[in-house]
C-alpha cells in the first residue's frame, strides 16, 4: 500500500472507530457527471445525522514528503469542492503540515486542518486493543411450584392443574396483581433474581460457579396469579 493510501486508510479507520453508530464512512468515492465522465474522487466521505441535521463530511489526505508543507492552493481546491458538492464540513489531513498562508486561509474559510506526524502504529497506541474482559452472569430455572392455599376448593385445585398441564413452551400464564401484565415462569424467575440484586457478588472471572437457593417473597398486594375457568385459586405464601 502506498503512503498516500495508507494515510487515507488510517484516517478512515480512526473516524470509524470514534464515530457513533449510524455514520457511513466511504473511501475513494468516484463522482461522475450525467454523461458518465468522472469529475471527482473523494478520499474519505462521511455521512450521517447529528440530531435532526444531515452531516456530509469530506476528508482529503496528502502524504507528500518531497513537497513540504501543503500550500494555500490545495485549500482553495477544497473550498471549491465544498461548494460544488454540498459538503457542510471539510477536513484536510497532511503528513507535512501546512504553509503559513494556507493555515490562515483555511481558518478564514472554515476548513479544518489536521497534521499526522507518523503513520506507524506507535502514533495511534490509544486505539490498540490491549485486552477484553467479558463477564456473563447466567441463571437456570430447573423447576417451579405453585402453592395453593389449604382452604381452596377441590374444584379450583383441579382447574388449576388442568390449566398448568396444557401449558407448553414459553407461554405467559402468570398475571401480575400489580400491573396486570402477563409473564412466563422464566420471566417471573428472572425478576426475582434481579430483585435480589446480590446473587452474583463475589464471583470472579474464570472462577468456579456457585449454587444458591433463592426464596422470593411476595405480598398479598404484589404477586402472580393464574386464571382458571372457575376463578383464581388462592395461593399459599
């Protein structure tokens, strides 16, 4: 890869890394007129939205050590490109800096200037991925019981057993007495785990697992119930 292309690739990589999701970063975009004749090529073209504003950003790169600091003529070209192609932000990147007149003109015209001192990895050490630690907490619901109040009628007990026997898969059959929303057994279990809040305390990355017993306490006003054709059985808590 030539030094010029290496600079473009490096700058594009940096912007892709730092920009939020939703931005499109393209390199070496060619522009043609209505007759199919190429009229321009953009080193790096970035498009996306900032709030309700559509951002079109052009970045042009030059790595010409033999030419020295880049002159004002290049900045004039970029000003013209901004107006002709409708960019609302233009940035010039050079490995050899900018002539004094070029810097002054760029500031007056609103062209952003950047200087890259080195194309080696050491100059971009802050982008290096030293390591990644991922901690994944998992839970497993093996079985669950619904405890029916001892004074409940046999009819409702049988109706509840029939309802439970017909449940297959991940079906929401538990109704919250607080919100009225339906939940699956797994969702109710996960809610109890999250409410406890400290079940994963003390666990270490790549360390041994730990088995625990969780007792979830529900109140008369806040619990789950199961609807049957003959009503809601009273639960023992």
